C-alpha cells in the first residue's frame, strides 16, 4: 500500500509539473511593480487597474505572439527597499522577461540596479526624476515625462497666467526636489522671481508650518507650485483654506483632480494641474477613440472615475511592452530591449517613441508624452488649453 501510495504521489506531482510547464508555454508574463499599500497606494492601485484593462483587451484580440498575456503583480508597499526586492522577486522567482514600474522616482531608482544585474528591461510609466534616464542604464524605457520636459512644456503658459513670483511646496524625495529644480530654472528663464522651496516628508499630514511661511513671506507669491501625491495635496489644500491662503496652487506630475474635488471640496477651487491624460476631454487627446473606450471600460468595471488619469499610465505601459514583445518575436529580455527602440504606439498619454537619453553607449529610452493644464473652478474641471 505504501509503495502504491508513493507511485500515485509521484504520478500526481508529474501531472502537476507538466501542467505548470504547459501553462508557462501558453502565456507571456509581464511583471508589474507598484505601490498597492502605503502612502501612495491609491495611485499605484489605479495604475495597476489600467494595466489590467490593457492586458484584457490584448488577450481578447489574440494576445501576444498567439499567447495570453499574464500580469504578475507585486506590491512595493510605497517603499524603495521593497521596490528593489520586488524587482528581484519578479525576475528570479517569476521569470518575467520585462517589468513595468515602479510609480515613484525613488522606488524606480531603487529598482534600477536589479535591472542592470539581471539585464531585464523595465517600462517606467510614472516617475519623472531626470536621474532615471541619466545614469547609463540601458534597460530603462520611460513613457512619462521628466520634470524638465514637463517644465519646458509649461513655459508658454507663464505670462498668460500672470505668474510673477513663485514659492514651491514639494515632497522631500527625488520627484519633489527634481520638480522644484526643473520648474525653478524654467521660471527664472521666463523672468519670474523664484522664492522659497518648502519641503514635506512623504508621510507628513500637517503642513501648516510650511503654509504659514508662505502666507507670511515678505513678498507674497503670485502662485505656489506643489508637487506630491493627491492624498497629501488634499491635506495641503484644506490646510491652506483654513489659514486663509488664496494664492493659486499649480500641481505638477499629473495628479487626480477629481479626487481632490471629492476629498477637499471647495478648497480645491482655483487650483491648476499639469496633466498627461484628460479623460474629461477625450477629443483633446491624441487618440480620442481610444480615450473614450478606456473611460467607458473604466466605468464598466466600477472603478473610481477619479483614478483614470493614473490608470492611463498603466494602460499605455502594458500596450507598449506588448507591442515590443510582438516586434521581438519572442519573450526574450534582450530581444525585447532591442525591440523597444523600434516600438511606436499612439497611446492615451501621447505618441510613444523612445529617444536616447544618458551617457553614450548606455542610453536609456525616453518618450515625449502630451501635457495639458486643467483648472478646478466651482467644483468642476476645466480645460485651459
């Protein structure tokens, strides 16, 4: 009986092993490294939902190279150490040939050494620090703009908006500090007086001291540039209202304006927001048909409408990687890396095409997305362009 039991067990294990091999042969995996818990969990979750919509559409239309696309999703917990660990786990344990991640510039920079170590390409969908494409990492391909690109696209709006003197209030990380530097340089070149840069920790909930310093500055700013996640910006807006600050805020990096309205109420009024996808104005996008289809699918899935600007990043990221894998002819990391240089798609956030950025011979890929400026007025989102 024992012998028969062992034989039966071996048979079951063999069958299970064969099934796993068959499954692996039938799918192409893409790793997704996003903050699903922690301080920016809402944004990372929405990016992931956008990725899922893209994968579902791709699979409904025949998949990639005749195989189903499978997303292997991992939570980096809004932590750079976890982001690095997740990157290695996706590569070593899950054997993914490509990754999308990791939302924040800090999380992305922490992940990048693992890409070099294992020679796996990563599509960067959100992070904006210029360091990401300047370090000589040829496995990085970014579809989000750098802070410098974002600032340059804003330059023509400076004089029409009557911006004469600015202060900055930014999150104390690569994203926030990089945005303050890039926008500050652009504004100085436009003849704008650049005042103080106030910083706040990513997990901070009380920004009244920084806001009080802005309110009581010797010379009041005409505008305040604000860089952080929507959750923290909501707190800033409420606290600014409580202090009686009526200076217009301009947020950078593409936040979620509808979430700001929902959570901050009238404190969200008279704020401006640099965006890379405007679901409220699909005809203003490069691909109106795709934009309308995405918004409809987002609603059909019962997802919070406020999160669709973040979802668009994940959607474009997965479509870009799928197109590169198709062009590569197989799910091989080196071939995907080479194919990304030749990949072009019209996405929700603009035309994706990678230009070389960084040290010669070790360049990263950088695409140039579209940018928009919206304003919240009387609880509504208006297109200012």
